[in-house]
């Protein structure tokens, strides 16, 4: 990413937690940018962020998955929602890549509403939806839209903040105060997903599996420091239409 990005990430990290520079740490590896060295704290998540590309745990899980599956995007069509600093540079030069957000953004090529995508049926080989759905009202519509625009045999990657202690996703009852929703779900989040999140994707038509992380993976890449990030692979079965 360059020296400016590196220095900026460290200054932001030290502003959040100045004490981290004095403690003993270890050298981590980022599978997205190939950086080796110390990571930066993010809130109460120690060594969470790569200072070279700004990746968080969930981004590095995706990067490691792509490395291990030897993904090639050269001839692929890709739809990327709310593109991350760490992933966007790896994909933006591919001819079939489309980045999107709900408002103008320097990394967004198109303004799209995930609940009603202005895209043709079966138009993308890959989708990336990384910590987006927790901000979206009517998330089931968004999941169905993602299924609609994904080609048969295509693959979508989904992650959300997920509470493993909850069997079912919590949607705030009507009239719940905004500050109470923020306390339970997180700032700007509209629900708190539970262990049923992959079942919700399955109900939209996807075949769902989870990217597995070993202790060795975590020890090298810092992938689950707070137990908050899980990434699911959601495939549209080949030959399955609308």
C-alpha cells in the first residue's frame, strides 16, 4: 500500500491505544498483501489490523481462502459490495469487476441497493458481501437478490457480526429505541445475527459452507483474535434457475 498508508494506520492505532507500542508482540503474516510484521490493535481486538493494507480478520480469512483455492479472477465477473481497502486493490484492475455502495464512494464504481439490484439475472461469477447485511433493512430481500444475480455455479462470500451464543437472529421489535438497538447489535447495525445465519442463506437458495480456520492459521495470520469473524461460502447450484 505504501509508506503513507503504513504510517497512517499506525498513527490511528496508537491514537486508539498508545500502550501497544511498548508491549511485546509477534510477527504476523497478511495473506492479502504479504506483509510480515506487527499488526495494529482495533478497539479491544489486539493485533487485529494489518498496517500495510488495513485488512481485518475477516478480510484475511478471505485472502487465505483465495490463496488455498488458487482463485483466478482474470475472466470472471465480480460484484463487490462496500469494497474494503484491503481487497479492492487486488480486484479493481480486472475487466469484470464491479464495486458498489449505497452512496458515492471513491472505491465504488456503481451506486446499488443490495435489496433491489440494477443488474441482470445470472450476471456475476463471484459476489463479496463482507459485513454489509447487518446494516440492511429487509436482509432476506438482499439475500434473494444476491442469489438472483449470481450465475449457476457461482460463488458468494458472506460475513456478518455473528453472536454464537444466540441460536436465532435477533431482529428488534417495532418501537425498540435506537440506543437499545445500538447497545445490543452494534453502532449502525439493525439486527444481531445468530447461529442461524447460514440457514438464512440456504433459505435464499444457496448451498452454504464455512471457511475453516485452524489453530495454525490463526497463529500465523491472526484470524480469530476476538472470535467475531466467520466467513461463509454460498454457492448457487449449477443448473438452478430462478
